């Protein structure tokens, strides 16, 4: 099982272009198809991964590997996501200076931009559907986006305000439930 996890995540690391959120659809497809996790478990791990510092693809691989096969599975899955990109970056660094102005190389990189956007948008849509989100549940993320984009509020403050707001909301909701009904 450990070797299979390593190979699976090495393949994912090898074929993921764009990194970060672009890796989500590939990991989801491979992990769910293998029967290692169902979609709900995968999206729970995804939510945890988004709150962790560090490289997104490596974090999700480590969590999936741990869930599937313990500590060794987590280490091997994380290592699998790192091996292929490491060697690719070494190769690119060695040769890119010689070909960076090549018009075909420039066109390839320009062509990859919309692909990466699509790879990032696909899991957003899937998560939206899987979590049965409504427009009402998007109010807070939209407000956060507006605060960061138009008012240049640091994402750190958005997270702090979100945490405080969530605590106050659940405290208020908990007190409402405890009130005796007349």
C-alpha cells in the first residue's frame, strides 16, 4: 500500500501544472477512484489542508496518505508529490535560460494559463455542489473578497475577523438553543 501511495502521488506531482489548487481535481479523481476515500472524506481533508501552512499539494498528499495508511503513508505520499517537481525544476533551471525567449516556449506558457484557471475553477465548482452551498452561504466569502480586493485589508485580518465572528455566532446560537420555550 505504501509503495502504491508513493507511485500515485509521484504521478500526480509529475502531471500537475500550476500547483496549489490545480492539483485538487487530479488528487480527488485518483483517490476516490482507488476507493481510498470517498468524496466527503476528501473534502474534509481539503478543508483541513487549506488551514495549514506550507505547500498545498504536499499537505493534502500527507493528509490523504496518513488517512489511508498511517504515518508512513503520509510521509511517502508527501514525498511522492515533491520528487517529480524537484527534478523538473532542476531540469528547467538548467535549460530555461537558453530557451526562455524562444517564441514556441512563450506560446506554450501563455497557452497553459487558461488551463490552470480551469483546473482551479473545477474543484471550486465541485466543492460548491458537494457542500450544497447556497447564495446565502457565499455572503461571507464575497464580503471577505471585497474587503481584501477593494479595501486592501490583509487576509490575516479577514481570518481573525472570521474566527471571532464564527465564535460569536455559535456562542449566540448556543445560548438561543438553551433558552426555555414558553
